[in-house]
């Protein structure tokens, strides 16, 4: 099916084109900073995409999603520190640990609703944050430098910044594609039904808990992968990645772009980090503009940027 | 024994600070159904105001009074400008909007006072210690925090339980329609409650600032603890917040004091010293998580709350 | 009666000191339309809750098709053929009508751990949903978002969703609530049709509809069933008349 030529689709297409051309642009102007910034954008967009799966489609407002960024990163960092550099070991293990932790957190948290869910996910993320702080051997508060990125033999060299960027971009697009398939499948219908009206779901015969839990685990795993990439990108991991304000940032990215829309988190992340760059270029005190801007978005543009582009407002 | 008494009092003092912070949060949450992440900003503002006004007036008490008035005004202004537009929105919107306010206030403080942080100097009559038990010395200042916070707690309790305003507040917490049906100027009541909550947070912040310093972001970690308190205590319940705050304060402080020794049995002293504060911080969240798993709506859910 | 599809024995539920159900006994025979009536506060909502598994009784048993389902979770009750409609409309407001009903079909079409195939292109889900919609007279409205529809249409979707789960028992909780006389009349006709195929437990305030449709009526007052019988006998039962007059008197004072 040909996507319709709407303003929203055009913007998304241009955005994707731009993302593909970033390394070319960086090479032409010889500016590594742009490439680094966009690598960060792409990685965080992946984290935001995973949060959108549970928050936008599943109605599970997790205020602890940054924990998985830290978990993925710490698995890579700790293994590297202990001399295990193979990505074939690091990455699957990181995903496994993320999934397991998401399973436990989800199992316990998904019994609660509304603000209690927000708070219990925050509590678990805080626990994980303090685990990071107490990791004496691995730098505790100060974090852990990762001296060598994950090794994939001759397959791919992550130390090449352009190669690494394209890997991140491909994985981001794969995540978005995965979310697209998921939300339109039976599983996705069940998840969205549970967001919309959980009581009705039970009445028509859905045991929603298991679907919501599965969704929670999938999102945690994708975000864990983003954490793996982030640690490889910055060559560093510290508890700061998991601070609750980072979880807040992720929520902002998702809502800024448009909750429950496929490319919303990507748009939101680009907007968030671009705004950060732009505003901090204008004034050192850029958050004095950004904070009220957030407030204004909540008050006046609830569908996020995606909603504005699509010309519809969610009530 | 001596150490234990001191740590117990420290825990009590910290718990009471938490209560001051949590009181406004739980009232706003209970009455307006508003999740206010920016509550920690009032805590920070109280500290900065106090440091500034004390330096300006040369009087600690004068500085504190001015700081409380200033925080009250800022709180009321925030309510009028932003918060009242958010009451009917969902909790996610609250989280986002007030997250934006945190960024704003942090940056505002950095703009006005600079990034370095400020000290609040105590007058000499507070900067001493007293003998609370035979041969047990305790900081005069910490003791006065306990006294002041207890006095505020009692006053708050009496206001909420015994006065007409308190009756309206309680009615609002359990039944929002009823209070507007009574024809009360509900907007004014909300603004007032929000402002008082902000001032209480400011009081907590300025009292803490004399022990540590006034710093940007100082409200953020303690805010999360205050949320733990109101979740454990039951949203909207002053009494629940009081019990939970003391409980959390004691766990945190006593954990920090005694976990290192416990951990030394298993770890090296250096490792124990780093791990202990982290573990005692974790302990609080663990307790909250357990409580929510067992009682998904908190320990003492307020009647009529969702 | 051994061919009872639904059998309730001694169902008791207290909330604090308030008795909401007290030894409720009820039998719904296969193929019957059994109505439950009662004044406000008689415990109808609590009874429904216990039948659907949303409220756990303090004591008593609920049997469905010969199986003890007293402790069965709500979704399992739906799986074995118990479908309900809600007194206060409870739909997926942000989805289309067809998506709403297709979800009900999906719930009874195996598990939903299917992550890849687009559910909206599965005819196995869409066709039965369309059939259920046609049945309640909403065949031409399938792509409308539920939020944008009228109250009367919401009531029809409630029933379509119940039908889409291919139930053995329809538990209809005040299906006429909030309907105008014309809509009510249409719904009575629909129920008359459905009655031929389904066993129905109808909880309804509209006495005219109840007496027109019901094979048997149980009267619930203060959590107890004070009478069960054919409409003709219920109509002249002195206790029932007393209960309803009592309500009117209370209403008169209030």
C-alpha cells in the first residue's frame, strides 16, 4: 500500500532521509560533533520508541524506563571491564538481563494502576540506580569508562563512527518496524484494548495481565539494546544514565513527538535534542525556555508534534 | 547506646523534614488530584530565599520569615499561572508539565544565584549543642528542627481536623463535587492550599540548607522520597504522611548509620562505606514496592480517592 | 432442576456492615429469559459482580453449565460462555466499532500471543464481528469511532460485543438504561429475537419491557430474593407490591 502524501508522511520521509545523510554531511563539513549528536539522537529515539510501546499503546506510564538504558550499558561495561569484549556475548546477555529485570518489575508493578504504577516503576528504577551507585568495583557514583567497544570480529567494527551510526540507525528502524508489526497484530489489539478499557477486556475474555507483562518485557529489552548502544557510543556508563530525571526526559520525548504514533518518539527525540542544542546555543540558561515550553505543549498541543502534523488533536 | 540515641534523633529529624515536604504534596494530590513533581523546587527555593534574606537582613529569624513568605507567594503564583489549568488533566500531563517546571526553576536559580550553591549560616545560639540526656550531647539546631517541625505538624493537624478551612480541605480530598456544591470559592482555596504546601516545602528546604548547603537540584532526590512517603501513607492523608515520613526517615538514617558495620562483616571497609548509603536508599524503595505489591492502593487509602 | 445453565446458591456478600447479598438463590434454565428486578439499592449490581467474577462472594456457590465457577476469574467465565453487557456503557471509546467487536471475537479465537500478522486483515476476526454488528442493526457504522456515536448506539454495541463472544448465557445489565421510548422499543424487539437463540439473564428497570419479555422473574429486595415466578404471579405477589410501594413512598419523601 502506498502511504498517502500527507504533511506528516512528508515530514517523516524527510526526517529519515536526513538521518541517512548525516554521516555524509558530517564528512563534508568535517565535523564529528554532528555525527556524535545524531548517534545519540538515534539511540535515544530507540529508547523512546520502546517507551512509546508500553506508554502510548499500552497505557503503562513507566517512570523508570531509563533504568534499562543503564542495565544494558552496565552489562556491556562490566563485561568489558572483566575482559569479555565479544559483542556476541555482551549483547545477548545485556538483552537477557534487561528482559529478566523487566519481567520481575512488570510482574510486581502491573498489579497497580494509574499514579501508583508511575510511582512503583519509579521506585524500582531508583533501586537499580542505587545498585549502580553501590557498584564499588565498577566506579560507583563516578561511573565506568569502557576502553574498548564491543568486538564483533571481522563482521563489523564499532569503533568506526560512521559504521556505528548506521548500525544504530538500522536498529532504530528495525525497532520501529517491530513496534508497527506488534501494535497491529492480535497482541497489539489486546494491548491497546487493555489501555482503553481493562475491565471490558476481562469481561470479553482476555487475561490482560500476561499480555501487558509481555509488552512490558519487550519494551524493556528494546531499551536495554539502546543502553548497549549508548554505552558503546559514549565509551562510558554511570548511574547518572538511570537518574529519574532521565526517565522523565524519555517521557518528554515520547509525548513531545506524539504518544501512540509510530514515528512520534523519533520526531520527539530529534525535537528534544535539537531544541536542547539550539536553545543552549542562544543562552546558557536554555532550560528556562525549555521548561515553560514543555508546560505549553502539555497545555496546548496534547497530540505532540505528530498530532499537529496530522492535524488532529487528541482530547 | 549513645550512637543509637543520636541516630534515632537524626532519623526523626529527617523524617519530620520529609513530613513537611510531603504534607503539601499529599494535600495537593488528595484535593486537586495533582501530581506535582515541581514540589521539590519549592524546597530548593526556600533554601535559597533563606540564605539570601538572612544575609540581607542580618537576622536568621527575619530571613526565615521572609523566605517563607516568598515561597508562599511563588507557590500561589505557580498555582494561578500553571497548576489550575492542569487539575482536570491526567497524571501523565501533570508529570510532564511539572517536570518542565523543575527545569525552569533549576535554571532560574542558576541564573539568579549562580551554579555554586549557597550556605545558610546559623546564628550562634543555634550553632551549639545541648545535653539531652546525661552525657549525651545533641545539636541544638537539629533539636530545634524537630521542635519546629513537630509544632508545624500539630498545627497542621489541628487546622485540618478542627477548623472550617480544614473541614473544606478534608471534604475536598474525599469528595470534590460536594465542596463545589457548597458554593465555596474553590479556586481561592486551591491557591491557598497550594501556596501553604509550597511554604512548608520551603521551610523543609531552608532547615536542611543549614545542615548541608542550598544547591541546585537539591529538591529532586528528596522529592522522590516525599512521594514514597505519600504513597505509603495514603494519598491525601496528613496523618498517614506523618507516620510514613517518620518511618522513612528512620529507615534511611538508621540504615546509613548501621549498615556499614553490618556490611563490614561481609565486605571490605571501603566497599561497605560506599555500598551502605546506596543500600539504605534502596531499602526505602524496596519497602514501598513491597507495600504496593501487597496493597496496590497504599497502606491507608483515603476514602473516596481513586 | 438439573438443566439449569446458571445456578446460584446461598450467595452472600457484605461490605462492612452493609449486606449487599443475603443467601441469594437463583436458577436460570437453558433457553429461558430470566429477569431480575428490584428497587434501587436491592443489590443488583453486587449480584452481577459476583456472577461475572468481579466481586468475590463471602459465601455461597455459583454453578455454570454444571461447573462450579465461584472462584473462576472473569475472563475464564467469558471463555466458557458467559457474556455480559454493562449498565454504564463500557467500550473501547478510542477504537472503531468494528475494532471493538472484533476484539470480543479475538478473545475467543485462541490466545493473542500472535505478534506479526495484522489483526485487522484477519477475516476470522472481522467477519463474525460484522455479523454481530449486523445483528444489532449497526452494520453500516463499522468504521465510526465509538466515542463519536450516540448513547443508543453505545447500548447496541454493548450487546453486539456480548454476542460476538458466542455465549451460552447473556447477562444483560440494564440494557435499556438511558434510552428513549423509541430506542427501547427497538431493543425489546431485538431481545425478543435473541431470546430464541440464547439463554438470557436480564436485569432491567423498565417494567414494561421485563413483563413483556421474561419467562420468569426474580425479585431482589435488600439483597434477598423475595419471589421468583412467572410474570403473572409476580405481578400479583403481595410482598413484591409491598416492596415497590415502599420504594415509591421513600421516593416520595426524598
